[in-house]
C-alpha cells in the first residue's frame, strides 16, 4: 500500500501512451482542401482569390476570360 501512488502513476502513463498510439488524437486532413481533379477552373480561381494569392483586378480579368471560354 505504500507504493500505490507509483503504480497508479505508471498505469496512467501506460494508458496515455496507448491512447496516443491508437491515433485518437491524430490530425485529420482538412476537408476544405481542393482536389484539382474535381474542382472547376472557376472554383480554383475563387479559392486563390480567397487565399489572397491574386488581387481584385486579376480575379475579375481571369473570371471574364473563363466566362468567354465556357
């Protein structure tokens, strides 16, 4: 009984290691990431604009080009 707290601590560490190893806390892939094979060119353009990769002028220019082509 004198060393009961040590046994309890060891069991907690083992439990923590088992849960961590099982993958419960693994980061899942972001579901908002676009798969280039399923997104349309306009969706890709909108996402690039939303991320700040292109400015307003570039967005409008490319949007008009896409609308002409399709």
